[in-house]
C-alpha cells in the first residue's frame, strides 16, 4: 500500500467504526446530533504525513488521536514519525 493511501485507509476505518457504533446506539444514548459535542479517542492511528487534513478533521469531530510509531518498512524511520507527530500536535 502506498504511503498516501494509508491516510485514506485510516479515514475509512475511523468513520466505518464510528458509523457502526452510532448505528448500534439505543434511543437513550448518543445520536448523530451529538457527534461533534461528544469527545472521542482513536487509540491506534499511524500519522506519517505532515498533511494536516486528518488532524484537522479529527479536531473538527472532537477526536483525540494516539499515533503509533513503529519500525515498519512502509513507514518513515521512527525519528521521522516522532517529528511528524510533534509537528502536527501544535
């Protein structure tokens, strides 16, 4: 998978999971009107690009992200992953 496709794939997974969760909610629970007000955490993402689109969307949708840095051939070196994460944290 190309590096640029990782971000698209992560968007897809994040929203697929969110839709699955929201569809399963009972009447007394959250609904789509609550989406932006309810804080959410995505505890496993790989943000390996300085393109802020994913981070901006996560902030808009009230998500906190935990990016996982890993030594994997398709990802940048760990030091670069850390630099990217710190740059996007601002």
